[in-house]
């Protein structure tokens, strides 16, 4: 592999891994508080559509990111209300949220089909600038992705807020006994998860494809949910996972571009097969580490 | 399972009224949203009613649309009875269609008496095997079936695409690759001179068997025991692992029949865009129905009506079909909010 191809693979791995990382750390926050959100795909779609629409209307991609974050948060709070406030089934509500996101994003994105935007500006950081390769300059969301993961890790594992949040995910009854409010912490967790999911979608439409297409997330929301298990509910492991999966996706694109005689459909299977293989490997070694109260609704203390 | 006929119908009508109220609220909210977006949803509602209930063709289309939903709903409801979550109806549908197509290509010189039973069995086996993999992973306690069935949903359409863009590509197909057209003997017969096809009969038979097996057999009793308390069931000597494997295989097979019916009756060939999310919609149908057989019938019908509204919005209002998902999700959101302790599929 020559150096230009290598740099190309690295650059595009980082690009496709970024969106996965934001989505994964968001889902980790929610699951650490005991709530599985299968609607992440829908949140990402709404983020992608809203971010694109706002960018196309204002001409400012940063406003687009802000709009996507806001929309992701708002829509995820609908999910939060249903599972926390109404004790609705998490899986059914999550899938419904996916459908809702699919529909709403199609409606929001409809006027912008075929619209061209400049996308998120590429910024040169000092350290990378020295290498002098234009392929290695990225948008701000790429540079902030790893710090965001570290920040979420710090919030979860080094603050009292995070301690409380994890306690709610492990044993809500004990959390109440300790004077915490499970529902308030869960609302906060899902708000943050929605914000990150919205940003994840925005990065796809504003930096990767720079167009809007219906259903453009193409299952990345579900891959992110699998990555949470891969990462063992730890945002730092999620960095490695997102890079690995971004790498698989970009290697496939590079091979196709290089004219390799492999069906694109076979290549497209790689991320899903890899996810499945990783899940089997973790299952084999019994390295679950899932929050104990994950997926169960907390209906109060007797 | 309700055994008393009159009580059953009373329950059903009470549910139907509840659903009707919810649907009206959701229709109103959806109309408000589309009006705000500068579209005219009310015209689409009127068009739908006129089209669907005003003539036989429209009503027949409703039955056509309902058919795959009955299959995929049973595919989600059956495993739910023993506490398994099958969100993989979509992938199982595609693999049923795939194996049925392989059968058509191999056996197309035979008569319909050979072809149709063979394709039916292959469709069932294709979907069943696709569901067996998550079942094995679950039985070995390696991977949770929710996530594995979801992931497999993304693999199955890729396999189908690989074949129709590659080995099975019809020389006649141009920009949209597809498999060669099925021979007439491999086409499921249609009914009442409409597009309604024998797949509907398959679906109703599946639903009937589901109802009978759960309510009136030893299997139903044992499944209820597993769904109630796995440990207790195991101590009673019920083979939980066998149930996991067999139930998932059957459920996947039923979803596979949806795919088989789709290629054999509707498309007449294997195509890439086989399902607009029937698998996921079926899961929600099963959930809304509380996994009851009567509920599945009613909810599939309701979802089919929503699908027709989606068609009208696409044709007359120039909106993407996917927009109808907002209305569907709206109905579900209201139901989810109203029914705090969700039954089954949990």
C-alpha cells in the first residue's frame, strides 16, 4: 500500500468514524442510566436533515450543527417522556422513534434534495499542518470527537453526577435510597444522548456527504448501538471501536475506488459481520459488563 | 387467550374503539403538521377513503398491503411469547425471498404442482435459517437476540443485491437490476381477479395456526410457562433451548413466507427494494396487538390503511412516502403513553 493510499484510508476512516463516535458515546450515556434507545437511527436522521436544512437556509454550517444538536435533544426528550414519564416499553418506543425520525427527516429534507452546500469548513491544526497534507485537515467536529469522548468518560466516571447516573443504571432503588432522583438523571442522560446523536447525524450530512438523501444514515445508528456493547459501555473504548469501524468502511471505499474486483455489496457487509463477530467474541469471554438495570423501567419504590 | 367467543368480540370492539380514538387524534396532529409544511393532507385523507373503501380495486390493494404485515407480525409475536425479541423480520423476509428465487431458478422446468410447494418450503426455510443464527447465539448465551436480529436485517438485503447485480442479473434488466422473471408456474395465483394473491391465505393460515397452537395445545402451555418464568419452566423439565431454536426458526420461516409471496405473487422476480420496512412495521403491529391473533389482524389492516394514505400523499401532494411514518409513529406514541405497563414483547 503506498503512502497516498494509506493517508487516504486514514483520513476517510477518521471521517466515517467521527459520526459513529458521537452516536456511540451518546448511547452509552443513556444506557449507563439504564435506558436502551433503539431509536438512535431516527435521531441521527433528524440531526442530518435539520442540520442540512439549517445550513442551506443560513449558509452557516456551524448554525446547522447547533440546529441538529437542538433537534436531536428535543426529539430524544419525546422518547424520554414516554419511557421515563409513562414507563413505556423501551424497545417498542425506540423502534417507533426510528420510524418517526425516518418520516420527519424525509419531510424536513424534501425541499433540499439536490441542494448543494459548502459544508463544515476544514481547519488546519498546527501539528497536522506541519505534515503539509491537505487530506489531513478536518472539520471541527472531527477534532472535537475524541475530546468529547474523554469528556463523557470524565463525566461518567469522575464526577458525582456520573456516579449517580451509573447508580441509577445499576440499581435505581438504591439510588433513591441514596437521595438521588432516577427520573431527573435519566432525563438529563437522554437529553445529552439526543444532543450527541443529532451532532452525529449532522456530521454525516454536513461534512461527509454534503447532500441530503432519505435514510442516509443507512443503519449507522444500529451499528453504534452494537458498538456500545463492543466498548463495554466505556466511552474510551468507543474511540477504538469507532476508528475500527470507520476503518472498515473506508477501506472498502478505497478498494472500490482503486478498482478492486470485489462486489460492493460484499464489501458493505464487512462492518455488520465485524460487529457480529465482535459481539460473539465478547459473549464468549463473558465480558458483558452491562448496567444491571438496563432496559427495565423504574416504576418507583414501594 | 380468550376462549369465550362473545367476550372475545367485546374485547376486540373495545380495543377497536380505543384505537379509533387514538387514530383520530394522530390524524389531526399529522394534518396540522403537513398544513404547516404547506401541504394539503385533508385531500389525501379524502382520496384514501374514496379509493380504499369506494371500490373493489382499492380495497383489494389494502388486502395486498396487509398480507406481509400479518406474516411479519406473527414472526415477532411468536418469539415474544417465550420472552424472545425478534426484530429481524425484515432480514428474514429478504432471505425467504432469496431462497425461493434460488428454487425458481433451479426448478423452473417443473409444473406448478412441484414449483409452488417447493418455493413455499424454500421461502420458509430461508427465513427460518436466517432466524436460527440469532437463536443459536442466544441459546449459547453469546449474543442478545435483539441486537443480532437487527444487524442481520442489514446483511440480508446486501446478499439479495449481490445476487441480482451479479449471478442472477437478468440480461433484460437495465438500470434497475433484477432477477429474470419467474415462469408462470412459479407465480402464486391471484384471487377475485385482483392483485390479492394466495399469500393472503398463507398469512391467514399462519395466523390461525398461531392462535390454535398457543391457545389449545401443550406447546402453547409450555411456551406460556417459559414466557412466564424461564427458571421455573426449566425445573419443570421443559426443554427451553429447543423451544428457543424451534420457535425462532418457525418465526423466521413465517417472515420468509412474506418474502416468498412478495417475489412469487407481486414482483414476479427478485428485486432489491423488496420491502419498505414490513419487518419493522410487523414488530410494531405485534406489539400494538399485545401479540394476540385478533389484534394482529386488526392492526395489520390499520397499518395497511396508513400505507394507502402514504401513497396518496406521494401521488397528490408530492411528498416522500416515508412521511407516512410520522403518522404511524404518532399513533404508536399515543398508545405507548396511554398504556403504561406494556404487555408482552418486553
